[in-house]
């Protein structure tokens, strides 16, 4: 009679060698009982608690061909460690005239054999569950001690023989670089390209991509949090990034996440969230299109146009952005650069004293004082369990306050007057060819842009209110900027070629 052999080893305690041992015993059993082995089905590093095993499923399907009468296994727990799965798949095999044999367990076809088989399957399931519980308990104990459970520690970290995390200085420098570059306004695509060009790799040895950068920027391990099954333990990991930089990056991530259409197609769109259709005042989003000759065009389109509620024209990305950037540069080409710098300086000084930062700073000091008092109480022998729990609670509260404080501070910049003036001079004289420089100009000086089919209305940030400029190129912006009342100038047509 024909038989096939099914062998399996799990990923916990067995190796490739166990497959050889199973096959040897199965072949000896087949020869002793005059069975002809016509095939082998082998699953490597696959748990028996699940039937989602490639060769196991292939064997069940092949049984429909009725070319073999038995499935021979080393022991019944190789077939399945789950009674439900075992019963279901044995029923499928039985329907196809196939029975499961155990080379090590002498099970007869009578009532006692059925009983023995059921007991053995129950024991297999029990020990499988027990093994999983032991593994989970071990991992939980490791987590309580903030030790590694064997997963990838992440870029910037290594694990010693005692399962303790420590910092890899070379990789940690890369982590800091990624955070600092993103916090400075550099786009993710440029960071990725530069890292890959320098042959720098992720912790898994792969090239960087959008997902790997995102995982790094969101990873609270870098500010000292040990993470396990959703639980965060402050101070459980060696710190690589300070809180201020980390939460400033989180604020930027949330802000950029809320900006739709920022990177549709290839290239970046400077005016995302700032550009509006002049007809229905809906946002315009960046898109790309390809002509018949495979040339790619980038453009902005009204969101209402996409749903056929607006008939405004699509507008070429480069020409529109260049027009707006030229307006920003012209805005800087004034004799009143020093007055602008002074105004910004005083504005920064005022921002430092905002009520939210004062309130959070005071709350942080009070929380730190309470924590210090609790440590003193612990040193003087008061109830350690209660004091320790209160310290953990206050430390968590402190972390939340520090996070919010960092976010509030990230919204403002405090610079001295010479530094502000130097920055404005640099932007005035720079050729603005890099995306970072163009993005800086647009972010600093553009409040909003309204696109009509034959002209633009650009509203600039400035002074005590907004300054509206419709004349392109701008000619009188310095006068309008320092006026208490918005001024509107005559508009001039802008030719905007569109993609085919």
C-alpha cells in the first residue's frame, strides 16, 4: 500500500536535524510493514497549533487524487497540536480514503485505539499551550526588567549577552541626523536618497525607504521608553534623542500628515494647504499626468474640479510656484529689511511669554518637586509599594507635561536680531534653487494663494494683518506691508500652460 510521510519541526526547540530523525523512523516503520513511500511533505519552522502550513495543506489537497492510502507521521503531534484542526483534517483525509499512522505510537483501529488517539492529541495540545505560556511568561519577565526579547533592537541599539540594551554610537549618530534633518524642514525623500547614496543601511541591512524613516521618527525608544505589548516604561532604554527634538518632530509629523496631496506623483508641491481655487475657494491639490510620449507633467487642480463641480483650469506646477517664489523674493528686496528683522525679533520675544508655556513650565516644576518629595519619603522608610506607585504615576505625568511643553515650544522660534537679519539677507541673495529654500520662503511669507484662470491673488504674511497683492510681479509690496490696512493692487494676466 502507498503512504506519504509528513514531517514538521517548530521554531522553538527543534532543528533541521529533527526532520532527518523523523524521516528515518518513518522509513523504518514503512519497510517493517511493507508500505511503499511515494512522497514526502515537510514543513520547516512551522507550529503545529495552526494548520496554515504550506506542505500540510498541499498534502490534504493531494489526498483527493487517491494515490496513497496512509499519511505516516513520527508522532501524532507532528500532524497537529490542536484537536479541532486534527479532527477536521482527519475527516477530510478519511473522506478521500486516507488514514493517519503514527510510527512511534502503536494505535489500533478498535475503540481503545480511538480513545488512545484522542488522549494523545489532547496531551499534544496541552503541552503546546503550556509551552506557549512558558514562553510568554519568560518574555513578560524580560519586559519587566527592560531586557531584550530577541526582536530587532532597532537602529542605534545593540544587545549584550545579558539581553541588556546599549547604544551603538555610530548608528546613534545616524538616528540623530535623521531627526535633526526632518526637524529642520528637509523632506523625507531627500533624507532617504542621501542615506542610501552614502550606503547607510537600516538595522535589518536594507536600504532606507519611507516606512523605515517613519518607524524611526515615531519610535519612543529613542527618548528612553521600553516598549512591550503597548506598555511604555519610561527610562527603560538608553536615550539617544532629547525630548524637545523628539516632540518637535512629532508635531511636524502630525502637521504634515494633515496636509493632503503634498506628494502626489513625483516631486514635492510647495503650495499644498496654501493654494485655493478663486471660484469656489476649495483647496487645490498637486497631481501628475503622463503624455503619450511618456513625459510627466506636474500640476495643481481644484478639488471640486475632480468631482466635476468646478470648471477652473488646471495650472502648471513649476510656473505657478516660480511666480509665487518670485513674489517672496521681491518682498525681501526692500530697503526696510532691518525693520522686518526688528519686527520679527520682537514678535519672537513676545511669543516666549505665551500663557501656555508659562503654565506648562510651572506645572513641570511642581511635578518635579512632588517627585523629589516622594523619593525623600521613600528614603525615610515610608511604605515602599505605595510610594513607588505614586512615583511611577508622577513620572508618567511629568513625561506628558514635557511632551506638551516641547510641542508648544516647537511652535515658536527665539532668535537674536543679528541672526534674523542674517537669515533674511541670505534668503534675499540666494538663488532659491533648492526645494528646502523655496519651501522656507513659501512657509515664511505666503499666507494663501487664490488662483483664477487668468491671474493670481497672493496674500502675504506680514505686519498687523494680511497684505493682499494681485499684481504679478509685485511692485509696491514694501508700502503695503507696513500699512495698517490691506491694500489691493490691479491684477495682471498670468499665462499658465497645462499638460496635454
